[in-house]
C-alpha cells in the first residue's frame, strides 16, 4: 500500500491564528482507503520553496495531495510550482475557461481577467470538476505516483475529494477491501471504555480498533482489510458483535451522527416535543439542539435561569426549595425540569443546574452538576461530577444531559 | 533577519483527529521577534524521515524549532534524529540524570530505566531547563543556524519557549525593537474594512499591517520594527491613530479581549443587568455571554422561543403582531426584547429572530435576521442579512447582537 504526503499551500496558514484543517479530512479519507499519511507540510506562497517541497514529497511518498494556491491572484502558485517540480508545461485549457465563464454568467457577474489564470492545467493533468468554486482540481498520474491539486476552501475541497479523488485512488490502489464498524458512545470515560473492550479487540490485529475520545463522547472505529468483502466481514464479525454487546445502550450512533441529531430523530419518530431549563449550561444545551436543521419541529424553547429569582419567577421553582437545598441540588433540578415542561407544554424537558466555576455560589464544589429530566412518565434527577475548568464543566454537562434524554426516549419507545 | 522552520514530531499528529497547535504559539512568539516562519512540517516517529526533514529545514531556514519526541520511549526519536542530521554524537548527561532523579524523588515515584533515555544530550547542546516535565529542552548553536529541541506537551513547551528560547533568540537576532497596535473590530465585513483603511496602511511598509477575519469579527495588527523603542513608536504613530479614527467605535478591544468579555465589563461598570430572548440564535447568545466567568453578576437569564406560541406565551408577544408581520420582523424583534426586559426585570435585553435555514418558515429569505434591543432609553430593532448556511447565520447574528448591545452601552455611558 502506498504512502501519502499532504502539502497545504498559503502564507495565511503560517500565521499564528490559522491552522490547516483540510489535512485532517484528507487524512481520514486516505486512512479509510488504507493509506497512511507520512508527513504534512504547510508552506507559504513561494514558488521555489513550493516546487522543492513537491519534489521532496514525491521522493518520500507515492501519493501527494496539495491543497490551496489555485486562486486567481499572483499569490496562487500551486499550478506553476507543480509544473516546475515535474518539468512540465502549463497548458491553457479552453474547457476550463468556458466553465469559469459560464459560472460567472450564472452569478451574473463579469469575469475578471485574472480569473484566466485559473484555466491553466499542468500538462497531462486530468480536470477534477469543482462545482462549488471557480478553480477546478487537477489529477496527475505519474505511473507509480499521483499528484493532486485541490482547492483550499474546505467547502470545495471536501466534496471534490470524495467525488473525484476517492474513486480514482481506489482504482490506483492494490485491490483490497476495507470494511468498518463504527460506534459512538456517550457518558463513559475513555479508560473505562478501554478496560471494557480491550480484552476483545486485542485478541486480533485485523480489524484494527481505534478509540478517539472527546468531551463525554468516544468514537470506536474497527477497520478490517481483506482480499474480498466476505473475508473482511468475517474478520469484523469475530469481534464487532462482542464489542457492541459490551457497550450496549451506551452506543448512540453507528453512522457518525451527532448526539443532537440522534435525539432529533428519536423525538421526531415519537412526535414528541422538547424544552429546556438551563442554568449551568447557559444556553449550550439549546444551542446544540437547535444546531440541527429542522429542530423547530420538536424543540419548542425554554428558559435561561441564571439566578435564583429567575428560577422562581420563570420556572416556578419554589423559593423555599432553593432555600432548603440550594440552587445546585437534585430537588431544584427536578423542579426546573417540571417547570419547563409545564410552562411550555412540551412532552419532555431537560434541566441543568450546577457550579461551572471558577467560584462556587452555593458551596457545592466546582464541577457539581445536577441534571433534571421531566417526561410523560415522571421526573427525575441525576448528579454528575465534572472535573476541570468552566468550559469543560459546561460541555460535559450538556453532553450528559442530551444522553440522559436519549436513554429516556429509548426506554419509553 | 533570519527565517524559521517548525517541525512537529509525533505519529499521533498525523491522525485525522489531532492538529499541531504548538506551532501557532511558537509562530506568534517568533513573529514578535520579527522572525517569519517559512514552513511547518508534521512528521511521524520515524528516525530516517525525521533526520532528513531536519537537514532539509537547515538548508531552508536559520532557525529550526522541533517540538515533541523527547519522551522516554523508543518512539521518541528527536534526540537521535538531530544527532544523525548534524553528524554529532549523543552524550549521556549526568546533570540531566540527576535532575530527572530528583524530580521523581519529589513526586515520590521510582524512576524507570527508560527515563535514562531522556538524559542524552546532542553533543554541544545547551540544556534548557523544563521544570514542568522530565525532558529538558536542548539548544544547539551552529554559528549561523540554531536548532531547538522542545518538549511536545504545550504546558511544558510554552513556558520553556518564553523563558529559555526567547532570551537566547533575542541575543541571536540583529538588535531591533518591535512595537505593536492591535484593534478588534465587530460588525464590518473584511473587504469593507480593508477598503476603509488600506489607503492609510499601504502608505508605509513599516509597520506591517495584518488583517485577520473571523465571523463578523476582524483583527487588525500593526507591527513596527526599529532600532529603538522611540523609532518604533514614531513609525506606529504615522498610521495607527489615523486607522483608529477611521474604525472609530467599531473597535471593541485593543488588548485581544473577546466581545463577550467587553460587554461583561461594560455591564459591570454600569451596575446593569442583561437578559435575552433567542429564537434564531437558539441559545448561542446566552452561551457566549455565560462563557465568561462571573457572568452571573450581570446576566439574569432569558427565553428560548423557538415557536410562535412560545413567543406569545413566554414573552408576551401579541399573536396578532406575529400574524400581521410574521415572526421574522422588526416588530416581533422589538416585542421580544421588550418582553424579555419586562419579564426578567433586567436593565437591558437582546432579542434575535430570523431564518437560519435551510428552509424558511415565514417566507423571509434564509439569512434574514432581526435583532431587537430594549434598554432603559427605549426599544429598537435592526435588520441584518447574513448569507451562508445555518451555523454561519447563527454565529454572525450572535456576534452582531452582542455588538449592538456594546454600542448602546457605550452610548448610554
């Protein structure tokens, strides 16, 4: 299997504010094809340095992916540098020009002369159509090596890579079949999860198991390689079902969907509605729920109650209850959820109250959070302890609140 | 002035989940010294490739910064690779060993044999003390070139770079003084801003002006270099005040503070409180406000009204008003802000209603957003058009709502 090197082009990527993220996407896509990335380079708009980097990459790796530097200005040097590195000419392509002109007509804008620069093709390169931008990608097959020139904007690069590069790479790579299983798991720490499933996945080297941990969110990837699809599936079947059983209902997605997407689907299937009452999470819960297109179908709204008075006035939490238990308590979390459900008329309501820090207002240790949930079947609360600083406490609380809702939705199927 | 190249070492940095962030910090520090980063490389734990990359870097740049690969395991190859690239030996340092042993004693742990690997020094290297970790940094002066070996954990690299590398680099660099000005600007597009201030900053090459654009948020950096502080200040004074005047009250920060931090300070100074009524922003506004520690001093809470019914029931927006103007209207934005202010008793209230897409519920084009603000002086609304997809509309609306509040707070000083 060949190796790959990724070169990101653009002086703006050498500032302290910008980081090359295209390479993460390309790496993920290449890994799925069984190709490893051996080196990543970020380089400025400098023709000589760029040409040298391309030659260097070709001596290290069979697959060289370039992103950026395909724009219309004089700073956009990737085409020139690739031609120089390969000792080839740049050919003016009437086909690309016609396509660019058509695009400008479509947007009723006049094409500037500089855009003609984008119509140059490295001799022998294949055009990779880029319906989202003016610069097409280019694919150069060097018989043993491949060089790809891709546009820098992620919104152009990603679909182009998936639609044009992946199929070509698949033909280019030695025949092998890759089959994968993917589990997204909420509400579990990385070390606990690893202790649970390591006895299974360490039995075999193929499939390879990768565990990626986020904030209260873990991804388990299994990747089996074989000569045929049947063999790959057999390899997966030797461990995947066992891992799936061990993880059980902690798995919330098998296709990469986010937790907020899964919740939206569950609510939609049940024709149920949701509201929130947020204190410690300060809007983060609603923000995640409403980040999903169409969420207005099931999310009605809710309350941000950042003071005791607001908990009482907006949610009807009894002042005596807060007095007796403090605002960071199981009792108040339950009352907040009940209040949100009653006042919005939603079927489900989530509430979160806690101490995000850096200081504690109630005396409860920073990181103490109570989640409340009100459902057609009743109301309950759950205490969580989230170590770490303010943003971490808020993020983890949000994630666990969404997972609590998911579990209740599944239980009340 | 010499150039720099940064090499981040570690196979984990070649996965699709991890990105090298040390280089951003090092770039910022180097830029302040007047040094430009010409290339960044990420490379795995592979001795031959790493040694080749180091040789290559030395042929391109005078300053080579390596991060990572200084740990105690066999995968930690930076020391070996540098020695190989320079044709030098690795020398066992009793001084480093004694230091590591002492550190283990301090933490009452037994030093493992593998940690002896961390006591090897490239021949001729100076030790850079690393009080936060076991691996010291190394500084190699090649008379004309400098190679630095720095630990990978950011918590170790950053103080080590500031305390040990910056002073050495300063001695190494031609004497120069750098003075900067910094403006953060909200509520303006990048091209409009550039058109406004380019006539000023293009008059001079020193200071260098850099414009970094985010979502409704632009940073303008001016950096002047001279032999003395007075000269550098004089250079800045030739353009900075003029730029500052042109940008006027669009500047919200001169020290890097976020917009939500600035708003918190303004509210605090006035002893004023804030609430929100969010529809299109779905919690994002509250989430940004409450991301600031201590925000409970001025943020009381608010309402998430994701349906017409909730706008009426929770905020008291008249159903007839929504019927007459749709929920995405100036009238409803004003009524939402008034409702939030009245029902929470806050001094100020922000409201946002609009179409985030992908579909429009009211017929208003996707990206149409009305911001409402209620203050002790009255209520008003502002229409914004935010092209782009859902997250962009939400983010830009949030930013412009915060900026609207900032302007009203300043006006009502």
